[in-house]
C-alpha cells in the first residue's frame, strides 16, 4: 500500500470510467469538486473515492480542490452510483443531475497564459499571448477571435505547448423567476381613496376592480387575480398606476 493518497474522479461526460489522480491535500474528501488536468485542459470533476492504492499507471496531481466541505453527501454518492450502474449512464452524469443549481458542473472554459514559456515566442504568438494576458477570454471567444488563417493554428499550438492552459470555471446558472404579488401600500387609506372619487369615476372598471381587491386577503399573486372575472390586465395596470 502506497503512502500517497489518490482520488477517483467522475466527470459529467458519457465516458463511464473513473479517472485516478494523486493528491497532497489532506482535507480532500468524496463529494468535493476538484480541478484536474484532463487532456489539454483543466476540467472540473467530482471526487467519489479517496484511497491509498497506487494505480499501475502514472498519475497526475489534483490541481485544486474547489470546495471546503463536500457538497454531495455519502448517501447521494451511493444513490448516484446505483443510478449510474442501473441506467448505464456515467457516474458523472448521475452526479450532475443530483447536484443543486449553481454547485453542479455548469462551467465555461477560460484561457490563462502560464509561466512555462521556455523559449522566445514568435511575433504572432507574442501578440496572442499579450492579448490573453490583458483580458478575461473564454475559449469560445478566443476560437471566434482567432478562427481564420494562421492564427487558428497558433492558438491550438500555444495550448499544445502548454503556454496557454484551458480552465473550466464554475459558473452559477440560475434562472430566477419573478412572481408578482399584490398588497396595499402602507401610505394609502383605501376608504379615503374611494371617498374622494366622484360618481363618474366610481363607474370606471378599475375602481370596481379596486373595490373587489379590498375584499381579498392580501398579499395575493397577480396570476391568481387574473383568473377571476373581476380583474383584467387593464384594470390591474390602472390600479398600479393610480
């Protein structure tokens, strides 16, 4: 048994196998997200097991642990492993579906110039490197920016050389839905409002809707009011304006 520690990592791809990396972080634990080198990128994966069993192949190091505490419990890890085996999806895909929004594998790929430039870059290479250093560029934006001619091959070459690295950055993806509610303003006396209206004004549809609104226990959802015959989009808009 090796004294080194290793972490089995799952990725949210269709590849069903786990990938083993070496780690020197004493606090790493199953259920944490990590940055690890994967092909020519640094990808986000989920630790599913930590052990001391050295694989029969050379292992790369975990670059960084993204979480201070596990964001996936041992119970959910067992459940997602069962889903992975029963439905024949990858372990990472099962984990992806179980993680809460904002803590999953949703990410964007960013480019970063490394300190491992061991030779003098050519003029065209130096121009790309300088531009990447001065701005926060995603891989997608860079591929659009340098997508033609020699520049396209230069960007790939810089990544292959290790002068530019691709990092997956966690990105919170939340679609907040606003729900409109109705309640009376604290500065408004409804009885005084109605008293000050003339007879002709009281015949307006929005005033009639306002009188009906006063009979309802507030707050109430906007959509719930629209389902009632006494209210329309027009009358509610007039009440809001008034």
